[in-house]
C-alpha cells in the first residue's frame, strides 16, 4: 500500500466570524501530485496556511502518521512539510545564492552543498544569476527561486500556492514542467491553482473547493473530463 504522507481530516478554519474552510478532508500519498482548484476566495490558500501551521484550525492534520495539528510551523517544516506561499516571500535584498543558503539552514552543511548543486542543475537560470539580488529577478525566476529555496530543506511534501500566478504562459509551462520533474524525482506535491487546466493535467488526484468546502474529488484526468468542471473552471476550448 502506498504510504499516506499527509492527511487533512475535517479541517475548518475561521477568520473571526468568516468561516473560510469548512470540514475539508484530503490525503496526499507518497509520489503523488494532488491539486486543489477553485475560484478566488474559495479557501485554498487558507487550507495550505492552516496545514503548515500559520493559521489555527479545527480538525486534524497528520503527517507521516503523526498528529501535527498542535505543532508550530518550525516543527512541521523540520518534519519535511514545506509551503511555498503565493507571495513567494523571498529575501529580495539578498542574492539568489544567499536565499538558497538560507533555505538549507536546517540540513547539514554537506547535504546543503549537494542540494544546491542539484538545484542549480535543475534551474540553470538560477546558477547564471546566483549573484543577482532576488528582488531584481523576473516573476518566473522568482518562482523558480522560491521552489529552489524550498528544495534546499529536502522536503518530503512540497505545498505550492498558485505557482503560476502572474506569469506569462510560456513561463507557466516551464513551472509545470518543473512540477512534473520534481514528482519524477520523488517529491510529493500538494498544488493549489486557479489555472485548473494545467493543474489537472499535472496532478494525479484533484479536489475542487467552493465556498470553503470540497465539492468534487477524484482522479485529475476524470475531473478534466467532467462536464460541470469543464464549464465552471476550464472554459469551452
Ligand atoms: P485566492 O486564490 O484569491 O487566494 P483562495 O481560494 O486561496 O483564493 P483564501 O485566500 O483562502 O481563498 O480566502 C478564503 C476566504 O477567507 C475569502 O473569503 C477571504 O476573503 C477570506 N480571508 C482570507 N484571508 C483572510 C484574513 N486574513 N482575514 C479575514 N478573511 C480572510
């Protein structure tokens, strides 16, 4: 049986009186890409932020079989769970390389050195720009750096919040190629996207969120053919 890495069990999150996530359950198994799609404001980012521990939640979150619901962000990250937030949150006045170094501060120095070489192999653009300030990189380059920095801590599960947001179509295609490569290299991914077409093409399993709840779940290829999903999220072409 494939190992369940992450289990989100009837998780609810409120901002004061606003119930942003209501009773959401989903699993990510080892080697899978699972995507959560849905309109603006459906609660997707809130779900990821609660899963990493930046927001309090009701319900249970298990990672590698352990209940992590009460752990703080740092303890979740130390166990191998990582979030690349929508705003990417790079250190913009530091170089590309220093951002990577900081991403690797939790792992032994030798591992960090090897991982940086792997990140540079995967993202030759980052290697070319290693001395450039992160804040002066293009949107696509910053997204690559955010993913590269996340990989520096050797996560078991990477959560990506709208990695294609604000990027030109050609760069979006690059980002989705990278996502497929990461999975091929053994990284499991929980992907939140508004670009439903690309997300469903990349993922194994998919969940649609509407008004804080999961309304439809299933194999991504099936959802991509589902008439209701096509009409609501994929357009007609
Ligand atoms: P988007 O793609 O626009 O980020 P989303 O599906 O990720 O959408 P969330 O950002 O999780 O949705 O927002 C879910 C709901 O919670 C929305 O109604 C939003 O207005 C509300 N919300 C989000 N952050 C806060 C906050 N800090 N305080 C109050 N309400 C919030």
